[in-house]
């Protein structure tokens, strides 16, 4: 992972509406989406600090056009504010591609109203209805054929320099790269809850492939990736990703290319009762279930990477993924978890590993006692 120093000056948090553009063509077919152009301008020139993954030569700059991917479902309440913030970006070479994943409200009408005022906003009409958030975003990702892509959540607000910061962070990065930034955490009404989502979700340095396999810090609303990553991530899982879309593209980038961490926040990230992810269980039972399901997802993701046909960026990365893939998520042994830890899967503390083992065993009173103690004292994302 490459970490970047926080740039000079604070990002403005105001999100104002952009000026109306020429008459729109709000709906695009799959064939028409490949016609979006770019003049190849690159934003920013800040230098990288650290990189996970690719160690080969730096390639020539990619086009600076960004395809923004937005899947909506019953998000009418927040869409006006989001779309205004997208249209207010300082970097204006973008196209917003929207897919309705089976809304029952008038969210699509809100999108179409903005599309009528800005020809860069288009609706993907694939007539497939509800796919679920991960599959819906992956369907959108499959339409990216040049430049960069950026995931967008319906209930967030983008800071005006979000795209510019992402492109600057990616300057000089190798192919198959992903930029991850921090976010300001806010509640349903936009009140700030925390200045850093990284701090809230336990981002620990260095961010290695071993940590990323266990703890996803790639907040979907902040990520930006290149077309090579879009192609690799979608081709590897034609039937859908084994984990959420943002986690999957981060894993593919770390396994095959590069992940760049930008510490500046670029999004006001809304957390509320209707969000798909991000609400951590606070009960002991909830923590136990989350720990077990998290292990199973991590192992599944590692196994999917192994059979995807994607080449690991180096031998050490391949060994880390193989070690986690060998763990039995339903009955992990001490030796399996220790081997994975030795290979670089280090997001679990010793107490957390004990909790995993006890949680799946759970046959004797002593094991259950160990589970309670480990769950209470181990870090839980």
C-alpha cells in the first residue's frame, strides 16, 4: 500500500449545485456507454509515500476521465444532496452512470431530473431489476472501458475535490491500481460523528494484503480505480464477488497491482439505520456471529483469488493468500491460524484467534468461557 501525506489546506465541505449543462440524453444503452471521451488531462502532482503490491516500472498516465458508478435503492431522501455534490466537483471530466436496483420510491425521478440538467449523468437501463448492492455495483463496473472509475453511495456527500484528490494520489501508479481515502463520518442528518472513518474502523499501518484480507478499510464511497482493475475484478468473478464490491476490488488491486492510501477525507460518509454496511453489533452474541462470518468471508475471498487466474504481484503475496485459503472457516485449528499469521495474515491478535477457535468449537464449558473472554478483550472491527 502506498500512503500519502495529507495535502496542504483543508478540503471544503460545502457541496453546492453545479450550473445546468446542455440538454441531456439521460438514458444510455450498454453499447452507447463506451463512447465517453477524455482529453487525457491529469490532476495533481503530489509524491507517493508507500505502496503495497506492484514493484515494476511505472506506466504512462491514463486518461483523467472518471466514470462514477452509483447504484440506488430507495435513496430519494439523500439523492439531491449527493448529486449536487458530484456536479460540484473541481475535476469536471466525469460521467455518472446510475443503476436503479429495484427502488420503491421516486429516487430514479430525482436522478432523471439532474440528468436533464447535466448530460454527464446517465441511467443504465438493463431491465434486470434487483440484483443486490454488490452485484449491482459490479454490473456498473463492467461498463468501464477507459480511464478511471469511482464508486458512489446514494446517501453520502462528496467534498468538492474528491476526484481531484484521487487522481493526484494515483499519479505515477502502475496498472491495476486503487486509491482509498479517509472519510468524515456523519449521521442521518449530516451531523459529524467522527473526523476519520479510518480511526473508527481500526485502520492500522502498514496496510498489507494480510490485513486487507481480514479487515476491509476500503470504504466504497471513497475508492477510485483504473480500467485495468475494473476489467480484472469483473472477469475474475462473472457470477458475482465473494464479498462486497468495494472489498473485492481492493483485494484484487492488492493481489495484482497497487493500493494507495490517501489520508485526506474526500466524502461525508453517512451512517444510519438504513445503510447496507458499517453498523457494528454491540452485543456479545452479535460480536461472536460477526467474528465467525468475517472469517468465512475472508477465507472465501482468499480462495476466490487463488482460482481467479489473476497473477499475484509477488511470491510473498501469493503465500499470504494461500495460507488463509487453507484455513477451515468452520473448524479452524491453532496450526492453521498460526500458519496464516506467519504468512502475513496479522489482523488477528492472539486473543482474537483464540476466540475464533472457541467460537466454532463451543463444545465444552472451558471453550465457551474462552470465547467470552476473547470476544470481550479482542479488537472487533
